């Protein structure tokens, strides 16, 4: 969905900063981009399920949802030689929360925007990156060599507070001796856990999370805030830095995140200071990875965009699909159905679901890409890839154009702003979601410009375009008790021919989890079809 309008002449931060006149720049073009909330909400209505069927499709595998998990499943099935696959996507564009967009200056992410290089023990993910030309080969020690253009360039991070910028994300300026000691103790604690295996021989924290040792799973029942308190870590600086990590990865505050999920963030890939990995990123973010998987899946007209699955019969393996664009209805018969769309949508379509309504909760997010005529600066540390304020609810912005080399660099930049709308429970989350979807375009554009102006006074007059994305159910929330509790086990359990496999049934909203869920679901579908794949790698069986 795109609804473009130009803001000028009206009250508001954007319009006031860019009033037309002799020698003045044009007011910025502002639009909503990304998922259409109205289309998703139509799934609740019976009208889309009524009327004649215009086409019948019979297929080996039907995949619902063309986000990371669905794209990974399609890619994996194609690698195994299975071509009789149809993929149905509600939106007109693919990618889910890893979608990308484009402003005149540059492509940009609409959601997920980077992938850490895989830690040891993830050969299936490495195989994907090699297939996409991101891993170019191996060095003399067998370590992957990555395409330089995919590696996020330094400087990576800076934070803003007290009117200036500082390198890194920990606000060390002005800390007391006790605060510094607590920060050191926290890192000592992480080092003690880093790389350890439980008595069952598994890593304490693994990717995918289902392969983690049982030894510390009890921490899933504890909030990360309480866990830090029990360690005597009460420093506001430390807790801000850890809270930022939770909001960034999970859309949850420190108090809303399970301690296991919080520690997983820091340890599953190995400690940042010792693992020697990189961050992989592209101007359009992880849309680059989704596009690559779908290109290799080579679905052709078996990729159905703008196709809403409005009814499911798990026993018969049947789907009813409505296309809002032309009103046509498709009746799909599949030997296996991989549900790579959000799990809560499946609950609404099933006559009976073992998963209770509302058992999973999702964080709404606001994302906005802002094109500026002049790249922002700031006192202190120079512009980084990730730029984070200490104050306010936002996570700051990443620079989509940060990786441009000197020979192609042009004036200006595209900044992608991120803000999770956190809530303590279903009622607060519903209120946040309502606020996100009900506010008009000028309200959110003014909100974003005000947040950027707090970091960069005067930036409003430099803005030429703003693309705003509203994610009502952006990511699963790993709240205490979710990861290893009964509800998540029910969420991912197959229902006859339907196999849920989006990232939400893993419990962690990470690219790696979505990839492994989709990939392992594809292998299970192959086995159901009597086509077990000898090329399968053990780590794909999430």
C-alpha cells in the first residue's frame, strides 16, 4: 500500500521547516509504505470466503507467507529438486518484516536490516550465504570469507546524550567507580557463560534456540530485569544498555524479556568481543536475502502475490485463497502445507486450534526511512551505521547509505528510524497497536522528524522524503515462560497436513530462527512426500 501526499502549508514540524518560497526547498514527500493493515484485518470477515471458485490448484507443497521462513522453505525445496511448490503472500510485495523499499536517493529497509555472520555450527545458514554469493570461499583455516560489500563498515555505533555523540552504545561518560565496576562484572559474567556446554553436551545458548542445553532453560521463567537485580547489577547505565538490546532484538523492555532470551542475545553467536564476526547489511536490509532465496527458488507464476488465505482444512490439505486485487478465489489442494505466516492468523482460520487465542503476543513497530539532502553530522563521534539516542522511546536510526564507497558516494543520505511500541501485556499492546494504526500520516511524520531533530537540530529543513511503515504485529515477544513453555510447543506442532514454521513458533524474532524454521519444515515436507533429502544438514532440523 502506498498513500502519498505532500505536506506543506499546514501546521507541523515538517511543513513548518520546509515552507515553499523563493530559494526554499520543496516540502518533503511523505507516504505510508509496507503492509496494508486493512487487507490483513479483512481476514476476520467472512465476505472474502464467499462466492465462486475461479481456479483449482493441485500441488505437492503450498507455502503460506513469503517472509524469511516461507522464502527459506521455497529455496530449500528447490535445492532438493522439488518444483511443484506454490507460495501465497497476502501483500503485493514479498519479504514480510524483511521487506525493502526505495526512495529517490537509495533503497532502504522497511524492517529487519542486518544479519550477524553465522557462528560455528550453522552450516545450513552458511550454505545459503554461499548460494547467494555472500560467502565467497574459505581461508586457509576453513573460515568463511565474506563479500566486502556486505560487511557493515566502521564506525558501527554511536550514542547521543547531553548534547553530543559518543562512540559505542554504552554511556560511559561521567560514570561513577561503582557503575564502572558493575559494567566490568557484567562482562565477566558473560565471559563465564560464553562457549559453555551443559551436562547434556549442548551449548548453553544456541542457534536455533531449540538446540540450546536444558541446563539453564529455567531462566526462561525469570525476567531479565530480575536476573540483573539478582546479580547485583543495578546501574542505570548498564540497565539502559541491556534494555536497548532487548528492545532492538525483541521489541520488549528489560522487564518484559525472559532472562534466557536476554542472555541468548549476548551469547548465542559468541561474545562480540571474542567471536571475530561481522554484521552483514545492505541498503535494503534483509530484503536482499529474501530476494536471493526467491530468485533461486524460481517459482515463476507459482508465487502468488496479493493472495489472502481465508480458509484452511488441515485434514484434507486444502486452502481457500482470495485475491483482493481482482476478487478471484483459488481452491488449493496440497499434500503438505507450510504455514510461514504469523501463527495467530492460523488460529483465526481453523475450526479448532490447540493453541489458545492470545497465547502469543507481538510487538508493534514504527519504521520510517528519511531521505536528507545533507548527511547528518553532530558534535563528538562521527556518523556511524547505527546512531542511538539515550533519551526517548526510539532506537535511533541506521544509515541505509552507510556502505557506499567513495567512488559512488553522492550528497545526502537515507536514515531509517526504528521505534518499538512496547507494552506490558495484551491490553497495552492493543492500545499501542491502535495508536500506531489510527494516527494519520502527518502525525507520524511529525513524530519522526521531532525525534531526529532532538539528535540533529535543523535537520527538518534537509528532509526531502519520508516513507513510514507501520507493523501492527511485527515480532513475537519472548516474554518470561514462552520459549520452553507448553503454548509455544503447541504453536509449532503440526496440525494434520499443516506445519507452522514462521519465526514466531521459535519464540525469537530473528532471521536465523525464521530461516531454520522454514528450512526444517521443508525437509519435513519432503519426508512426508517420501522424498527424504540426503543433502540435508543436521543443523537444519531445528
